[in-house]
């Protein structure tokens, strides 16, 4: 799922593309992200939160309109990690990654 480019908010790897790909594809994401940062810097594009007093997750939520986004904290991540490891044991692997965000988040419900 892609939300487009938001000046001052950058990510790469699985944060950008989800739990897919290999090192080469996540490296390509990192290069594209670095290019976006360099272009924004050269164009003097204002960074996130320069127009609004909010910061952190609230700033991201306001800038992107992702009012219904779900925050996954450390304890949540540990639950997801445990579920992936359990799924892997069932098929003789160290872990079996979730391939959809909805399936991954369902562990937390």
C-alpha cells in the first residue's frame, strides 16, 4: 500500500514495502528514499511539523491523514514475532512471516 511522498517523512525496507522482498529490493528502497531526501533538501522543502505544532505520531497522523492507523508498540511486536515463530515451527522453519498486514495485526486482536 502506498500513500505517496510526504516531505520530511521518509522510510525504506519493510516499513515502506511490507514484509516482502530481499536485501537487494530493500536496498533499492533505501536508495530511492535517500534520493527523495536529497531532492527535498535541494528544493528547500519544509520538513514534517514545520507548519503544525504536533510532533511524533500525532504529526504523522495529521500530515498524512492516517487517522485510523494503528500503532504497534514493542509488546505488540513481540506478540507478532512469537506468532511468526510458532507458524514456522509448524512447517519446520525458524519462522513463517506474515504476508499481509491484516493477518499480522489479527494476532493483536
